């Protein structure tokens, strides 16, 4: 019985060892960047007039790489935004995602943003390759909804 238990334990150990060795870029890995990058903030673009984002700060140190983003609702409707986002880099005139993991997941959390209000949200960039010089943009989506029409919503994309 002890031999069977030891054999099964060895199999489980070897299986877990080899499955961890195959991970591409674990999310806890932080790449070193030689110096803090300079950032020039660009204009907000949106698919729904009055919904805007503004990158207010880029935190860049040994412990974290994140962006602080102000969500601004200048519409007459309420909006909903969440955790999901992408970082894209311009290459040869086209925008390409910088995600460095095969299974990027976001919590399905929605933040309500009332008409005329602004909220700040920090976004962690550890799952994105943002360590080369270049032009990058933050891309996310939101939903604009009308409470008076039964909560009917319109999807909106924003980028800066």
C-alpha cells in the first residue's frame, strides 16, 4: 500500500512540475525596465459622444506597472464600465494588442458612472508587453444606458 501511495504521489508531483514548466509568461513576473518611460498623453477617442477617458498617471516602479484612468461621463445618460481593457501598440500604421498571456481574464465587475460624473480607476499592466519604445494606447469599452427606456444600453468603445 505504501508503494502504491508513493508511486501515485510521484506521478502527481511530476505532472504538476511539467505543467508549471510549460507556462509562457506567468502574471507574477515583472520585467525590468532600464528607466521610467516618458509619457505624452493623447486625445480621447470614443464611439459615443460625451463618453471620455483620460490617463492621469502612469505608475512605473519595481513593484507595479499601472495606469490611472479617469472615466468622464459628459452625456445625459448613465454609463457602466468595468475591469476589461487592452493595451495596443502601433506597428506599421496598425494597432496590435500587447497582451503577453494566452488566457487573460477579467473579473466581470461593472462600475456605474452617473451622468455628469467622473471616476478614477487604476489598471495593472503586468500582463502586457509595454517595455519597448513606441506609441501605445489604452482601449476599453463601456455601456451607455437609458433608465427611462427600460435600461436599454448602447455599447461604447473608448481609447486614449
